[in-house]
């Protein structure tokens, strides 16, 4: 943006730039919007300064397009990450509706799972908001050792609730 501003200032001080060339540049710029971030300015045969400005704008558009693509990927990933706990909660709600009314063990399992998934979803939303705000420049990652067996067991139980058409089985010894 600083390069663009400096080039624009140089252009502003020049008197030999034709009105037609400036209008051509403005016309090219007006074609660019959120649905056409891949458009670039092409001004063959114009003055060197105008080509420099067009290059600066094209470079800026490359950066904006990359940022927009990253944002779209973020939204896609967030949607995917939120669907899983929602599906688990819905599955356990269905389990409660079918068997939990009369089975205290099934009822407690479903309540615990719904509580756990809603807590996980709350943490996920906080993480997504943290990333969206761009506060991650100061993020310190601290590796942690944990028992993956417990996580795998929970994933399997949640998957069984979501998809009861595929039998699942797992065997492991120790953490």
C-alpha cells in the first residue's frame, strides 16, 4: 500500500499523463471486486509510471486474493470442525429420546457426552475467534504428552452414535 501511495503521489505531480490513460486505468480498476479478485490490470503501451502503478495494484491484488483464499479456507475448516460435535450432540439426543428415558445408564452417558461435546465446541469457537482476530502472533505452543487411547476411545464412541450402520471395534493395550 505504501508503494501504491508513493506511485500515486508521483503520478499526481506529473502533467504529461493523458486523461485517456487515467480513465483506462480507472476502468480496469472498476472491474475488480470480491468475485473477480483474480483480475489483473493490463495496460500495454502506456507510460512507464502508469505501468508501475498498475504493477503495484496487481501486486496488492495478489496479496488480497491470497488473504481472501485463506479466509475462505478458514471458514470451510471451521464449518467442518463444528459439524462433528453437532452431529455427536444430535446423536446422543436421539439416543436419549429412544432409550434414555428408561435407562439411567444410557441417560447419564448421553448427558456426559453432550456436556463434553458442547464444552469442546465452546473451546473450538474460542480458538476460531482467536484465529479470526489475528491474535496468534503471540501464540506460544506448548507440547503436551497425553494418552491418545482415551481420545481414540471417545472418537469411536462418538462415531458409533453418529453412524450405527457400520460396526466398529478397537483393541489396544495400555496408553
